[in-house]
C-alpha cells in the first residue's frame, strides 16, 4: 500500500473506533450549513484534530468536525466545515476527507457552498444546483503520482455532477416553491472576492456562479467513482457594471438565511436515495 492508502486506512480506523458503521452518503457542509448536523440522529462527533492527516479548519464560520449518524434512515457522515485552498493547504490535503468517506463506504457525495452569482437572473439567497464546473484554481488534486487502486490516471469529466440527482434536486425545489436554477460553478483559489473585470471574464467564459471550494472535492469524488450532487447558495450578486462591495460576514449572513431551503433539498435527496427506500 502506498502512503496515501496507509493514511486513508489510519483515518478510517480512528473514525471506526467511535462509529463502526458503513456510511451511504457523505456531506461536505460549507458556509451557512453548519447547523445542518443538528438533524443527524444518534450523532457521533469527532473533531478534525483527532483524525490523522485531517487539516485544521480555519475559515470563518467553519466548525471543524466530523458528524456521523442517521438521517432519513440512512447512515451519513458529514464534515461540519471544510478546508480551502486559500488556507494554505495543498489540494491533496483538502480532498483527503473525500478519500476517507469513500473508504467508509459512501457512494454519493453532497457538496455545499456559498458563491457569487454572475447570472443576471440570480437573487441573493437563491439555490444553484451545480450542473458543471470550470477549474480556475491553478492546480489539480489529481496531479502527481496516481494510485491506480483509488482511481484512473485520466478520469472522465463529461458529467461530474450526477444528471439524475440534478433533476431530482430541481424537482424537489419546484415542489417546495424554493427558487433554484442549474448553473456552472467557477472554482477559484481566493481568498479575495473578485474584481469587476474578473466577474465579467468568468461570466464570459460560461460561469453562472463563482466560489472558492467544491471543484477539488468533486474532482477527487469523480476520480473515486462517487456520484456527486453540488449545491450552492448565491450569497452576493456580482454584476460587474453595478458591483457592490461585499464582506465575509455579508456572505455568511445570506448563506445562514438560505440554509433552510438547502436543508429541505438535501433531506429530500437523502430520503429518495435511502437504501431502505429503494430496491436497488
Ligand atoms: N467570489 C468567490 N467566492 C465567493 C463569492 C464570490 O463572489 N461569494 C461567496 N463565495
């Protein structure tokens, strides 16, 4: 086993000492969704600092622990807070938890985030079901040595976000009167928000929203053979000709307000994907 394989095994063993179950669904809870874990039943909480090879979470509003338990009769494992490239970690470090989730048995990863909305139809608080992404982080978590036992050297990215789950999420939103749209997520390193010229550029190249996460985790999830659902809340509208200044606190406030809608969609998806629900 190579180094990464050993590190994954060490992290899994530590988690299994406290929660010895196989998980079905993994969740990476970004800005505004920290309290989502309150819905998890029989919850076992493990600080990231107790898990070998996990980084420390330093981002504003990100707690930094793993919460394992049951949601909608489904065993889930959730990161309450995530790691970002702008915190100074490598993309391999940031995405290590995805490898661990895969080894804990998940087949679906739900990734949430906050983002800036560049599509003129966007309103603050609106939900985006990520349809595709553009990697402008200037790096790739899959670069370097490839462990063929974890995934292929050249993974396909023709449909990184699961088409069936995108439809399901949009349908759930429609049923609940939650404003939601599909969109292309542009991933950047951060930590600054963008200039007018950058927002204009990202819109021109096909982006609907821009954010500082999601892309590395999705790349590793796809490499690992996982299905991915990406959900993002538009926290600030970024129209270059009428751009308003924005702060991290503004972003958190809007993301917190929109968390109810995001929670409804995630719970709905987990319920539909529950192994007890289907005959798969
Ligand atoms: N840009 C990048 N990341 C973000 C933004 C933004 O405007 N809003 C929330 N996260």
